[in-house]
């Protein structure tokens, strides 16, 4: 069998991360998402594809845009959905993740979407319940649907991932968005540079097939896509970074950078700290595709829900 | 007291490294006769054909959880697991509630273990309440039966306190055992810092958090002349540092846990973030595992232990970050030793037995049992060749937090005999 041949269904039961997904599987999701993207442009933005399916959205960590995006994707596909939101760790706040999930499964669901602070929470969920599981972010591990929507957005601006140069700038060590993008982009043949202060670069990350630098100019040199990550305020004072001010000066994307790199687009998974990772004017610039990412998020999540719900793996 | 004829076995003298085909006649808990083809008359017979008999083993690092956390394990259930694993003695760590920092707690543990087939030796705290501030009354604790001092999972951070603890413990002729960790490096980390932690996004614990403390404590041991015992050595550099210190004549001994030579940090990923791969110190890299094996082989690491750490299923069967650290180990200790050290030729059977029988007792200054006429019968019956699969049914502990369910092991324990009691391993 030709490994590059297009697939018609996924080989995985779950979407726990992109580290185990092959290029044809990622290609299938993106191709399917493009079809759903077209549905979103119609006057009636709904299809009956998943009528009769039930999805549980389990958000154990606060999330606005990812939860809304999944809920909207489920509605657009005509699936029934229930959402559950709770912050805090399971042991301090009563019922365990296992019991919560099993209770919701007892109400008969086909798919479960989970967001949790613990890396591996989605893996753990697959051992607790029978439903197919979609990881909507597990700690600093993976956020595969975010990376998929990033890939879809990049593919709208560049013809191929081969030789595409993507620089991810920010808190790589604590970022699930960075990890999923690294796995997805390297699988598709893109060239990835990570740019962060050394305290925010995890050890041996180069062995994932990426370059690293702590100098923004170096990261932007020849770069097609500059992806800025949200910097969490709790990193300051935790002996990881001295100040927001110094970070913004050395790692913030400014109008100057857009002028110096006229073909480069700017991405950000949101929510943005204006004036920190990206300048106010950069965030609103026409080459900042941040809102396209949000739209593509719904299409990608429709594709993942559809492919997993109807998959045979 | 069960009178018994142990028939058909081969007696291993671990120190001499000799094997002798012999039957044992045990009367009133004492070895009455040793020789080939003894006639036991009407005595019950333990068939030891194709099996080895050694002086009973000791696991020098276990958590029995009593008092205070009996929902995880009790002295009785922990000793049942020890017996199943071939151990006739264990030393238990003081992270109980209350901690073992008073004569009364030492006494109560010894009392509760009095009629069990496994000898229980309490390890008392270095500091009151394991708080790392004030020394415990070590002399009284030692007189009461504490065999060593350790603050276990709350390692002594203050270099000043550690120096005083070593000096004072020297007077009591007991070792100080330190869980080596600089808590400011990789605080509350969940796995070994390396490529796997980078892939998985789990909060890492660098090898250096252990190694820098090993270096400090070796210097303090050298300064004070006291006996330092390094708990669960898990990294290559720690092993090198101990090797160097031993060559300089520092009074240091060290132990390695079975899981630290059986698994690497890859197990966290391959198990899909199973919390049964989460322990402290964490599973390390393949290079570290190789170094632990060579440290065991050349004698840098004196003893093999388990750090048996039972947790209730409701505590451990949760998402990775929430789960407590540690796995049970008593029932799998010999199978892992056989599989990972004896089969590949890292240790001979006699060398391996020395590390679970002789070394722990010497470290604590305890007499090593002998298989000799007139001696109290304190025996482990085992082999180093049987292949078997470890299943949940083999677990005697109250807990079941182990990553080794389903693992094929080489080398099996069949029974122990101690204090006139025979305990057959439920794997038999």
C-alpha cells in the first residue's frame, strides 16, 4: 500500500494527540475540515451528519473559546451535546474524573471531549469509559484540535507544508499548543523553530526535530509563519522570567517585524495579551490571521467529531 | 510452631557462594538436622526439589502505612506481601501518622508485628515530625529498636541539620538514610526530566536534584565519619559519586529499587500515562538503568530493595498529576531481580541473594541468619529459573498499584519459614 495514498477513515479510535497521527490521517482531517468550512459559509450552517449521536463536553479546566468551538461544531453537525464545567483538581473538589466520566457515560454518549489540567487525562479517560475520546487540552501535553486548526489556517496561505518555515515563540515548556504543533508540523515535513528564553525551553526539545533559539530576529529570519504563544502571568516571579516588561521587549512581535518580513503571517492561539506577545497593531494587522484560526477551529472540530464518530477503528 | 522436613532442596550459603544439596529437619522452629535424604518420619514435608534455600531475606525499604494510613496497608497485610516475596524481615519507613519519632510508636509497631512470620524493624525519623528542624531523641529511639534514621520522603534540606544528625547518629551506631532530593529543583515534578517529559509535558524532576544531594551528603559523611545510607539510588551520576566516595573510604552504603533497574521513563509514555509508573525518585533514562546495573554488579550499590509504597485504588487510579507517588514491590522483587539482573548475567544467584539477605542486615548492624544446625529456622525457598506471569492474584498487599501485572518473570519465590511459621507464596 502506498503510505502517501489518501485515507478514507482514521486509524485511531480517539484523538489524544498528534504525536501518533500519520501524515495521511492529518491530511484526511484537514481535507474533511475544508468541506465543513464551506458549510460554515452557507446561509444555513448546519448539516444532519451526526443526528442521533451524543457528545459530552467535559471541561475540568476553565475554557471559553475551545468549549464554545466544540459546542458549536456539535450543533452544526446536529449532534446532541451536554457540557460539564468544573475547575480544580478532582480530589479536592469531590467526585473523581473517573466517576464523573462514568456517570456521564451511563447516560449513553458516543463521544467525550475532555479538557483537563493533568497531562494524560484524556488517555486516562479512555481507560474509564467506552466512548471515543477527543483531547481538548491536557495540561502542558497536547491540544491536537488547536494544532489542526493552525495547520488548516497555514494551508490556506501556503501551498505545501514541505519547506514551510514556522517559528513558535513563547512559553514552549508549558504549552500544549506548541507540542501539538511540533508533532503535526514535523510529521507534515515543515521546518520548525522554537524561540523562547532558555528557562521556557524544555530539555532535549531539539530531539523532536526542531531548531531552537533565544533570539527573536533569528527565529524570524526566513520565517513564513510566526506563531506567538500566550504568556501566562504566573510564570513571572516563579524564577522562570524576571518581568513581563523584559519579555515583551525581547520576544514581542512588533510592526517592525511585519515590515521586515513582508510575506510572513502571524498566528496566535488566543487569548492575546496585547502589548506582550504581540503589539496592538500587529494583532489587528491583515497578516495576523488570528480570527481565521477561530473560524477554522469550528470546521476542524466538526471534521474530528465526524471522522471519529463514523470511524471503524 | 510447625515442625517440618524441607526435602529435596539445595542450600545456598550466600556469603561463601556455595550450594549444597541437603534436607532440613525443623523442630520447634529450630534447625535440628541438615543432610542429604533425611528421614522426616511423620513430619509434614515441604517439597523443595529443584529449589534453593537461603537464609531469609530482608527488604530494607518498605512502607507499611501503619499507624495512620491503614486503608493503604497494615503491618499485617504488608508482612503478608513480604512473605509472598520471600522476605522474612522488613524495615519500615517512618512516614506514618503519627510519624515514627517517639519511643511509643516504635514500640507499638514492634508489638503489632510480634506474632507475624516477618520481622519488622522500624526506621525512626531524623527530625521531629519529619519537619527538618529539630533532631529526634535518637539514642532512646535506637534503644527502643529503631534500626536507622530517615525523614524519608521529606528529605533533610538543611545542610546544618544533616551534619548534626550524622554526628549524633554516630553515637547511636545507626545509619542515617536520606532520600536524596533538593526540593528546590523540579519542585512537585511528576517524572524524570528528559526527552520523554518534554514530549509528554509532565512537570520534570531533574537527575541533578538527586545527585546534588548525594554529593552534599557524601561530603557530610566524610566530614563526620558517620554511616550514611543512600536510599533508592536512581541515576548514573549518583552511582559514580558513591563509587568514588567508597574508594576514598567514606562510610557509605546504598540501595537500588527493583523498578529502577526494570523500567525506564519510557514506561510513562508506553503505559499511556498510567499512574503506576509514577514514583519518587522517578523512573530514569536507559543510561541511568545501565549505570544502576553496573553499580549493583561492582558492589557500589550494596542492597536491592523495593520501596514498597501501597496506595488505595481510589487514590492511585486517577489522572497522572493527582496520583500519589509510589508502587508496591514486595511480591515482584525477586522476579524482577531474576529477570533483569540474574538472567542477563549482571549478578550471580549468590550475589543477588547477598543483596537481599546479607547486605541489608549488615547495613543495620543486625545478625545475618544462618542455615545451620541449632540455628533458628529463618529461610527463603526460591529458584532463579522458573518463568511465570505476575497476575493480580499474586498480590498479597492490600494495594494493587504495580506496573508489572502481566509481566513475565524469571525466578520465583515458593515459601518462607520464620518463627516456626511456614508461609507458602500464593504463587505456588
